[in-house]
C-alpha cells in the first residue's frame, strides 16, 4: 500500500549560525545554543542538534524539528 502526504503549510526558519536569538524566539524559547556553533532542539523523540544552514520546522502540533537543507528543498517550496 502506498500513501502520499497531505498538503500542509508549515512554518520554518533557516539557522545561519548568527541568528541564535531569532531561532530562540521562533521555537518559543525551546532551542538553545550548544558548543560548536550549533543549536539543540528539543523534539518529541529527544533533543536533536541543528547546524548552520539547517532549517527549523514547526510541526503540526507545535513541536520543532531540525531539517537538513537538501531534505528541506526536496520536500518543501515557498508559498
């Protein structure tokens, strides 16, 4: 059996490595900087690390996830 994702509009922001405060605000204070210039993003599956150029996605129920740029480009387009 095959399935296709329902069309959903998401909110996302790209982490540049310099917009830590913007990421902190976008994630409602949940993300925080960690050594090496990365950010920790608490997710329902556990804490994940976002590196510069990664996208931070706000999920359907208000959760946040980091996403690699190539995966983001393959899955999403601007509206």
